[in-house]
C-alpha cells in the first residue's frame, strides 16, 4: 500500500521504498568519453549516478546525454557491474548544477530502459540521490533537497533514516493527468498475467 498526501497547493508527497548506496566511486572506461566515475544506488530501481561528467545537463543536449548514458550503461553491463544480487543497472543519472540555485540544488538527466529519458526529476532516481547524499553526510534529516529535471521541473525530497543504514525517501512534486485507459484481461488469454506469469 502506498500512501499519498495531497497538499493544498496541488502538490503530492509519497514515501518511497527503502533506498541505499550499494557502491561508491565505481569507475569504468567509456569509449569516446574516457574514465567515468559514479555511484551504484537503489531507489526503487538500480541507478548509476554520475556527477559533473559527460555533456552539460541542458535540454539542447538531450541527444548527446542519451548517447553518453547509453554508452555508460553498455559498459557497466559488459563489465558485470550490477546492483545487489546481480540486479541490472538499467537507469543512468547524470547530475549538473541547477539553472537557478534559488529553485533547485541540482539538475539531472535520467536515462530509462528502452533508451528513453525521464521528463521529470525521477522519483526513484531522486530517492537514490538522497540515499547517497545521506550516506556521505551531505543531507541532514531535516533538510529538503530540490532536484530539477532536464526540463526544469522540480521534486523536493527528504529522508527518514532506518537502523540498517538505509533511508526512506519522501518525494514531493506535481503531476498532471495525461491519459486514461481501460485494461482488459481476457480469461482465455494464456499470457493475461504476462509472459512467464501464473
């Protein structure tokens, strides 16, 4: 069960799954980019978080950022670099300075599976970032981290520490309905629960 808090101004807050940094200062040699260093963290998906490397985080560089992060993802897979218990790192997140430090602490680009990018600051990616900041002592429990997306939208995040070193991130932001759908499950469909489902 996921509980969501609706605020008066239309923003919502949600507590995410327990998040943590799995490995820090992981370096890989990326063709055409050289040595790239990042952190492996869990925020609901496995992420490789890169700060201050690659193309500038700005909308005009989306294609270059996609190529860079895709190359990083391929090298991670080739070198067998994974999350805990072999979890595939299928999200690559690049951080740069915000356009306006009064609005956000950082700006990101997030490569998602399918070679797509997240237009939002990415809730699971922000959760992974919060876990790393907390692990480094750079995020106090009462501090709000403001994460801007490649398009300038902002999520606010904070953490609640757990006894095991993990944190429960709390993410706040706005979203808008952009589709409505009806899911039909045919009882005669052998794949109605997915391929390999029961």
